[in-house]
């Protein structure tokens, strides 16, 4: 019997709607090849929300998200709304409330450098030869960014003192550990936990907890790296990693480093997951790692691959459609292999051809197995 999945579709601003159209095209083609159906409920968010309803996250948009199995998000913000006060800026007023409202505590970013695209990576060719595929799992709602107290004060001697507090509860570490171990189970079964256990009390609990949770996943090989070493190893030997798991601040920095060494922002998907639903699946929000690219918006040249791969992550983590997710990822790989390139990944290399957003979406749709 066919099953219908309700999906909240929030394209956002500038290139958001352009790349989202291609992701929906691919999803419709996936549905047509199987006995599933998607019910897309499209709503404005970010600048588009401000223009349509006076705020970045309109009530109707939030209600649609609540009624869905997952949120497929484009990206928000841009020059049109930059004059607004910081608290009303599209990113801050849409993304953060969505993360908070749905308790999205796990951020997953696959850093994939495709063998045919190693020239786009800024690191030495011999270190990325054959490409690499690392999944970074970042804790998103704890640690230094949210810990209390936070303060700034001028001391009696005139000096200024600032305080940020790093706070984690064991339960927060346990839940992100399970996300990371489960993700590793579906991949190469190797997990690297990144901490600073030689200095931070937080990290000592982090490491203890990772070791404890590891007992529930005997098939996964767990190792630990200090964050400074992890930053070096990612550049020196990106191929040696499978899944990385780390706390909020370290993850913020390492996931950007990984995105950089992988090549183009237009290729990188991300998933933000909330509490597991009990069946191994999560409510989540799925979006490209990059922003709204106002510099190329409206020209039909944006790379839709990050949005399309975000849709694949949605199928895997929120809907449990692993075969369909893998089919999309295989189609992307084969189109890259065929030499199709949007401007951001086009180098003029022999055997490659420059294409626009729609042609890339069409080619990926046609390449679905
Ligand atoms: N999650 C989000 O919604 C999110 C994330 C980051 C930035 N932003 C917002 O996006 C706006 C622009 O930010 P920015 O310029 O710093 O970052 P950006 O990621 O939008 O662009 C950086 C560079 O990467 C290129 N790029 C990004 N995505 C691409 C794609 N799919 N295809 C081809 N090229 C691509 C852009 O053309 C630009 O040259 C800002 O308003 C920012 O606040 C939103």
C-alpha cells in the first residue's frame, strides 16, 4: 500500500527557491519510481516570511512544520533585509527559533569530496586523491554557546572581565552519541569522538560517556582525538575518517574546515535532527550548508546539489527511506562522473560541461536508478 509523507517545504530567499525547485523535481521522480508519495506544503520563511506576513517565521509556516514529518529548508537572508535590527534578521529570527522549537540538537554535515572534483579542494592533490566522505556530527544546543552565566563587567581596577560558561549534561551527550553511533552503523562503522579531555572537565565526561554508549554498538570502532589534533588530521588525512562526533563549539569550527577541504559550498548538505521518534527515525530540518548566494540569484546558475543531497538526508533520517536516499546520492555521483558542472565547480577540465541549475536538476532526475 502506498504511503504519503507530509513535508514542509520552506524555500526561503534568493537562490533558495531556485535550488528547492530542483530538489522537489528529484523527489517527485523518486516517488514516481516507487509506491510512496510526498505531500509538499510550501511556505515562506526568512525574508520571504517578512515580506508576506511581517515576520521571518510566520505562524502558518511554523504550523505547517508541526504538521509534517520533516522540514526541507532552503536558505534565508540577504541584502534586502540587512537594514533590519539584528533580532529581526531572517537568519536569526527564522533558523534559531525553528531549531529551538523542534529541539534540533544534532547537526549532521557530510563532507564529501567526489573523486572527479578533487581539483576543487584547496589541499594537496595526493592527500585527496580518490576523494573522501566524512560525516561530521555536531551537538547543536549545548556547550559554550548557551551555558549560563554569560557576562561582561568592568572590574573595580578598570579591567574588563567576560564570562562564557560551558555546560553539558550527561543526557545531552548520551543522545548525540546515539545519533553518531547509529550514523556510523549505516556507514563504515568507524567513529572518532573529538574532545579536549586533557584540559576540560566537560570533555572528560564527554569521553567517558562516548565509551559507555560504545558498549551498545560493539560493531562500531570508536577512537578519540583531541580537537587540536583532529583539526590537523582532517587536513593531513581526510580519507582516514568515517564519522566524527563533537560538541557545539568544536563542531562549528571542524565542520567548516571540513566543508572547505571538500571543495564547494554548493555541494554540501546538512541535517539538524531532534529527538528520535522511537523507530530509529528523527524529526529534522534539512538544508544546504551554504547561504542564499545573492551574488548569483536569479541567473539560473546556482548549484542545486546541496539542496538535492539535503533531500536525500531527509529520506534517510526522517522517513527511513534508505534505498531512495541512496538512489539520489548515486544519481548525483553519476552526473558528476559524466562531467556536468555548475559554475561553482566548473574548472574547464576536458570532458566537463558547464550547466545551469535546471539542467543539473534534470540530469540528476534522469540518472536516478
Ligand atoms: N542557513 C542559512 O539560511 C544561511 C547560511 C549562511 C548564510 N546565509 C545568508 O545568506 C546570505 C549570503 O551569505 P554569504 O554570501 O556570506 O554566503 P553564501 O553561502 O550565500 O555565499 C558564499 C559564496 O558561495 C557561493 N555559493 C553558495 N551557495 C552556492 C550554490 N548553491 N551554488 C553556487 N554557488 C554558491 C555564493 O555565490 C558566494 O560566492 C546572507 O544574508 C547570510 O546571512 C544563510
